[in-house]
């Protein structure tokens, strides 16, 4: 396309829907290898870095960084997401679309970074934590790097080029982990977290530009920009609302209970979220293009949703039920005894992932079917509930704040069930059915493991106790799930074989 700046990226037409659920499952299994690798690069390496940081940083330093990271993540939504889903879903994405998305995202990143440098100290004074100001200013530099790479990320996902994205994330997370850990060991304190956060985005963007066969150039085209913005604003607004709940909660904890309390909760959130996102992020980014290919058939969407919920919950529920039961042992062994105060919050957040994995595919379906704004109603209610709950109740203790955080889910679940029924025609019972047997098996496993821990293993060394609990839990869950639903176990094993099988 002359003068477009991107000469070798042709218009893209999404593939026809796969013929039957078996074809969809095979496609998902082949791509999941690379999305899982990317998630390990994104979350696995960060979890390793978190272990090192917990040994060298104080709870207060974690709290300061948590507030600054939360603000930067909110500001990153328009930078990274405003054109992301639009580029994936647009039937014919031309060079003008991609160049316009790249240029606009970069400009937004620069503007928001400048705003952080001007207003960081005022925000820090507003929440009564002046240490947050300088950290927020420097951490905002990652917004520029994110803007530089956001269009390429969307383009790679559009074409399901997950290998490139996996390598990009692994390089970014691996390199930033080395930088952050080195600074932490050297005594840099909270600035080691700043360096890790900024270098992660810079290295990931640089790797993607080196790996991508074609790169966008500067250029704005009003028709294409308007077309993407019309779709992107609702989608980005939903992402912003979704991120805002936890970030507002952490800001409230820091403002009312102090940065040390925020640091304890931050470690619990980061530990559970990183483990959750190793699989959750891989599945979620794969789900959008798959559901987009099925958007013409509600029946195919219903079948794919049911299968996805069955497989995902069967895999993840036992892991997080086990983490909840073993939270004290895990925290002591992984992070050190001085962080044992975070163990009950790790257990609570691990149990809350049951709702996360059960509803993981709702948002990709809304986006793929052209209804990106629908879930925002439930999320806005959750934000209002969290803000009011912190003002009235959560401000008095960490336990009260955690109760506010957990109870907010009751507001959102019913609305999400109703909305997905309207979009797909899948009944409430049908939406929940796939998670029922994994939940029952995980509950039985947790009861057996907890009882054994209390009555037989209490005097054992934490490491030995944890090893015995893990083994007992794996055997118990497998046996109970086999008794409840033998076909699900066989389906899970078949999908695992497809995932590891070399693509032909």
C-alpha cells in the first residue's frame, strides 16, 4: 500500500469456524503450548523474582510499589488496550489501521507519562503516603515502551503467532527479573521493583520489534482511527473498570491502614495472581480469537464454552484448593517466616480463584460477539461496593478489608450469569455445570488434606508436611473426580496429549 508505511502486512480475513468442537479443541491444544510458555514468561519468572524480593524488601516497600504499580497499570489500559481488541476483531486490518494504532498508542503513552511526572506528588499527598510520589514518576516510564509495542502485540495475537509473543514475554520477564533481583540484593530497596517494572516493558518491546517480520511506522489515518476507537473505547473501558477494583482497593488499604498493611496484602495478591495467571492469561488470550471465529454460531459458542470450563476448572481447582489448605506452609517455605501474616490472605485469595476460573471465558465471548461493554455494569457495582466498604468498614483492620474484597463477588456473579445467558442462550445451570464436579472433588480433597494436617502432620517439619499434603491431595482429587465423572478425566488426559503433541 503506497505511502502507508507498512508494505508487507496484507488485509486479514478471519478463518472460517472450525468444523465441530473437536477441531476447535485441537486448535486450542496446539496453540496452548505457546500461550502457556508466554504465561510462564509473564508470571512464572515474576514469581521467582517475587521470592527473592520477599527476602530483601520490607512490607512497607512492597506497599509503596503496589500503589505505584496499580496507578501505572490503570494508565496503561488506554495505551495497550484501546486498539488491541479492535485490531484482532477487524475483518480487514490494513496497514493504515496498524500504523494509526501504533502512532496513537505511543502518543497516549508519552502524554500519560508526562502527567505522572507533573501530578505524582499531589496524588501521594492525597493518600497520605509521600514516598509513593518519586516511585510513581519513574515507574511511569514503562508507559512509553508499552505504547511502542502495543500494536505489534495485537497483530501477533490476531494471526495467533503465540510463539513470538512467548519469546517476547520470556525475554522481558527474564531480563527484568535479573535486573530487579540484582538491585534488591545490592540494597536498592523499592527501586529494585521500579527497575524491574520498567525494564520488563522495555525489554519485551525491544524483543518484539526484533522478532516481528514487519513493523508499523508513524502515521495517522482518521477513518481507520475512528473505526478502531469506536470499538476500542468500550473494550478498553471494560478493561479499565476490571483493573480498577483491585487497584482502588489497594490504594484504600494504603491510605487507611498504611503501606506496611498494603505490602502484606500486596505479597498475597502477587503470589496468588501470578500463579493464577500462568494458566489464566494463556487461556484468556487464546480464547478471544477462537470465540471470534465462532461468532456466527451460538451453538458452537455454547459447546466451546462448556468444554473450556470443564477442562480449565478440572485442572485449576485442585491446585488452588490445595494452596488454600497449605498456605501457611507455602508462605513460610517460599517467602520466609516473617511473611506468615500474609498466609490467611493467600488462602482467601486462592479460594476466590474458583470464581475466576469458572467465569474466565465470559469476557472473551462478550468481546468476540461485539458486546464488550456488557460486563462493565457488574464491575462498576463492584467498584462502588469496594469504595463504600473500605470507607465504612474495611478501614479498621486488614481482616475487615479482606472481607470487603471477598464479598464483592456476590454482586458480580449473578449479573454475569444473566448477561452470558442473554448473549449465548446458555442457561445458568448450563454455565455452572462444567465446574460442578471439579469443585466437589476439590472440596473433598481440601477436607481430607486439612484433616490429615491437623490430626496427623501437625508436628512434622513444614517442608515434609507440605510434601505429604501435596501427594495426598493429588491422589484424593484424582480418585474423587474419577468416581464423579470418569469421562471428564479421560477428556482432560486427551487434551493434555494434544497440547504436548508436536504440531504437524
